C-alpha cells in the first residue's frame, strides 16, 4: 500500500505567532485547498485561482516527518487553506509515534479527522461553525475586520457551544489590513475590558518579525484574499 500523501502549499520552521502557544518553536505544514475563501485571507495562495502554484506539490507523511525531525520543533501546526478537508489521521499517527504534539488551525466548519493535541478554531461567517468543532476547541481566534464583527462571532461561538460550560480563550485579532484602524483596535480594547473573561487581545506577531520568511520553503507573498487592492 502506498504511503498517504497530502497536497502541500508550504512547510517551514518558525515559531507560533498567535494564541496561547505564541512564541514557541513550531513546524508549520500548510495544506492546499479551501472551500471557504475569505476575502481577507492571508494565505490565498492555497486556493485563489490566480495565485495557486501550477505544480501540485504532493508530499508523503514520511517526507513531512523527515523535515519535522530536522527542525525538531516543540510541536507541529497543520493549517491552510482549510486543513480539515483532508484526512489528517495518518499524519497525526506518525507525529504521535515520533513523540511530537500536533496542533490544527481550522475554521471549524468541517469535521476533524485526526487526533490533535491542540485545536484552534477561527470561525468564518461564510461557513457555519459545527457544534462538534466548537466543543473540541482549545481556543478560538476571531478575525476582526470591523467593530461589529466581535459580537457577531461571540454569538456564533455561543450558539455552537450551546449550554455546555466551555470557557476557552477567544482571541480578537485585527484583520491584517485593519491593524492600524483605531476603530477596530479600540473595539477590541473595549471588548477585552468588559465582563467576558474569555476575550483576549491578539495579534499576528510572526508578521512583525517576518520569521516565516526566514525559511526558504515558504511561498511568495500573496495579496490579502488574492486581491492586490487589499494589500499584503
């Protein structure tokens, strides 16, 4: 039987720039493909027809794990695109056998196939948040493009969680093109200063350091959402 393969957009040694594990050494595996296609996506090279690489880079679990061994990270992060459209159990199994913890970053709109040590759910208004994914989340990441997004996504998360006593962190990140928009930043500050203790102010710290680009396996910079007018 042939070894399991995945279409890989890029993979690189870096450190986690977001969430609870911010600042820790990590190895990122970014899969190709995403049905959600957010207009502000900062990884639009995984799905946008103008930016997806012409060659389909299929990599086996063994190839990926050999690169992980060389990097020797504290954990592996599988992201996209939308990684949950793929069956990730073979990769999870290999990581566990090798003694590595494996994290996933997902929109929460697709059933997870794999055993993960940490699940970050970043819900998107273009794809309903599944109750199962919300219940499994270790943290949530909300991308704030305008102030009203904050309550919209809190309501989405609460509706998916239901009556279960889930008190996991909800990170509020300014969407990258809005990182200097004081209306957005002030709204995040006001929300974190309120009574909902789940809310935390977030940022994409790896972009300030440009740490991902230090690995030659990273792909070219693609405009936000694949659209040049949105910037980079």
